[in-house]
């Protein structure tokens, strides 16, 4: 395993689907467990081989990525600048590989026990960057409702 630019090369890396939202709520068993107003919904996959370097890179990227409009409408503000929150949701399907066949493969996703530890560590790292963070319930079947603002949707990969 080689490190280059603070990111582990030659293995799978932390991936996330990031959506800028005007509001979002997350339910488990018909009960709202998390809700935010303006902010980001982040569906994050931790994968086998993810390192603390991936976690650090991802946390900084999520908190400081400039995808909120400034006074001229240009995407020039971070979630912190916009006074928003981050809803961080563990989602192993983001790690799915669809190159072969018709059913996705999840062999790159980290196993549940270690994934929960890694995900919790990511949540702490994002909060450590100064962001207000809410989460879902790890491993639960969740129903996510959101209003995508823009729409702005990005795929963030700690390798890229």
C-alpha cells in the first residue's frame, strides 16, 4: 500500500454522494431520527482499505467544499459559511461495483462491524472540522426525504 498526496493509492477509497439540500429528514420505522434545514446530505461508503488519511481528507472536503451560492449566485461558500448542517448517512451501496453483470457487487464495502467504527470516526472527524452533524441509524433500513437545492449532486472519492 502506497501513500501519495495523503491518500492511499492502489486500494479502494472512501466514497460519498453529496447533495446540497434546502431540507432533509431521515426516518427509521416511521419515526424521524434526524432532520436538517439548509445543508448537505452525504451518503458515505467506507470500504476495505480505507485509512485515517482517507477519513481526514473526506472530512475536510465535506466541510470546506464551496458549493453554496454567495451573494452573486456563484458557488463560493462552504456549508460552514452558509450556516448549514451535514446529514451523514452510512450507505454501503455507494461502494457498489456495477462493471460486470446486472447485479451490483459489494465486495469492496467494509464489513459491518469495522464499517460502523470507521463511519463513527468519520462523523467525529466531520464534527471536528466545526460542522454540525446529524446521522441516521447504522445498519437500519432508513427512509430519506430531501429537497435537493440546485440540484447540486457530487460524487466525492478520496482517491480522485
